[in-house]
């Protein structure tokens, strides 16, 4: 269960110009991701903290659990981060656009 005090945003409320951090694994990212998102898998986040864009950030994963942990971690390091409620599954269900680097039809993995 995620922390009710953790800032979160629904897919419908993510601004088109939002900076998105995707913390899924490489195979999940390859299936489809939000255009322009930065990809740093959750397990690599502590070692790659210097690569995290300045906030505010919207953090996503597949269903919202890993991104909630990443959001807590980032906020603990002074980054203005918000969890994407429901992750990429909710993004897809809301009909929001996402892409694949190989030009194929994106899917949530």
C-alpha cells in the first residue's frame, strides 16, 4: 500500500510538457514509454541520482508501486517528485499516448 501522504497525479492530470522519470526495467521500457521520458531503472536510481532531471518530476513504473518507492527516495533527496497513480497501466487505460523506440505498436509490459 502506498503512503497516502505521497504526492500523486492521475494520468489525465499530467501536463503535456511534464518531465517524466520511468523507473521500469529495460524490457518494460522497450515495450513502450512516454515520449521524452528519462529512463533510470529503480535499482539503479541511487547510483544514478546525478542523472535525475531537476523537478518537478512525474515518476512512473508499470502499476505505481516501484514509482511510489522512487518518489519517496527522490523526495528524501530534495527532488520535487510526484508518483503517477496507477503507472503505465493507468496511462494506457486513460488513452494517453506513448511510444516505442523501434516504431512498433507500444504496449505496457
